[in-house]
């Protein structure tokens, strides 16, 4: 049985990760060095087989790939596998290759068939739904619906997520007066992923507002009035930020070249650092982090600081 760390969500460089849609189309890496490695030994093929879109398995496959940074991978998807013939076709593509089958199939007959086909073809496999479904059934005493492609219910959690996403859009980049109503407040210079982080945190159900640090412009006074436990600073390596901003200048044809100049960036980052110290907030360096990993670090930090604030003894009255 293949073990996958479902908590990690690293993003792999495009030169190492290739996805083949259905029907599969091989996309080979671009760099000469990578081509030499591929010629020396073929990549490990990760075949994602699903009776729906395969997005659930694909996210776990991304986590799996991150655990083997020196390996070449080719991701091949087989979505909408709705018949036994579909499964046979998928497994035949894996036969005799450096392949792993990762599948999310709801119907028990399909799972049993996939397992038998993989064993017969001597293909390593991982059933991502079978064991969890069986475990929940045993604990709850209730059978699963066994309906492929089932959508999550429109319950209070769903509407909370939608409300949080709308909040992130409404109070993006210091707009509006939403800091006091936010669950999380992000503070950082331009291009530290404040907006995508706010949207992703909203998707996870957390109302996030963000405040940009702009040289020569004072932050809003409301920032110093919010609960400090929910404020998190963001920073980034100066060279990396300059690279991101130069690309933005090229793409948008912006006229302000100082925006991407290193000296200007150093001054901005120093101003942000002073503000972070004044706020007394933790700071996350986002240069090498994915949005998902950064978001989960933010949530953990805020949860820990809120818990500490609740458990701290009340100040003695005069």
C-alpha cells in the first residue's frame, strides 16, 4: 500500500512535473539537463484514475511528488472511468512501465476490479477512497451513498466559505473598514501574495483582510486597534521580489521602474519590518512557500496566539 502525506501541498517546478490530459499527451521537460536525466531513466508515471474529474487524487499526487524532489514524474489522468473496459484500458497503459496507479473509485465493484487488474499487471496501486469509506462506515454504522462525483452539501460550512471569500474580495489591499471584523489580517509589501492568500483563506472559511505596506504612506489607524493575535506579517527575499516585480512591469507595461529596483525594494522591506515590529506580529517568509502551505502556517499561528490570549490571566484591577 502506498502512503501519501495528505497534509503537504508543495508546488513542483514545471520542468519536473508533467500532466497528460485524457486522451494522454506526453509533454516532455524543456531543459537539456532534464532531458538527459529522462534519457538515462524514464520518469515514474503516476496514473490518476477516477470515476469523476480526478481532482481529489491529483491533489494527493502533488503531495506525493513533493516527497521525491530528485525524481522525474509524468502525471497521466484517466477521468470519468465509468466502466470495467475503461479500467482495463487504463491499466493496459501502465503494464510493464514504471507506473503507480492512484485511484478514486466509489463503487465497490469498480474498486475490486481495479485492484485485481493492477495485481494481474504487476502494477503498484493505491486506493484513496476504499479504506476511508470503509472506516467511516464502521465507525458510524451508516453506509455511504456510493454515488460517483457527489457534490458537498450546501450546508452552513459552505455558506461560511462563500461569505469569507466575498469578505476577502471586499477588503482586499486595505480597502474598506473590515479589519475589526476579520479573522486574520495580513500585512506586507506588494507582491507578497496577500490577495491570493486572502482568497484561499476565505475558501478555507477564514475572513481575511490584508493591508499593503507602501513606502511613504502610513498604514490605517484601524490596524493598531485590531486584536494583535490575528495579525500576521509577510515578507520575501529582496532578489525574489525584484524578479517578480520585473516580470509584472514587463507584462503590464508599467512606467514606474523603481517598483522593481533592488534599492527601492530594500527600503520597502525595511519599512515593512519596522511596522511588523511595531505591531508585534509573527512574520512568515513566503519566498519558497506555496499559497497552501503559507495559508496553513498563518492559520496555525493565529490559532496558537488566540489560544494564548484566552489562557493569559486577566490584568489585576486597580
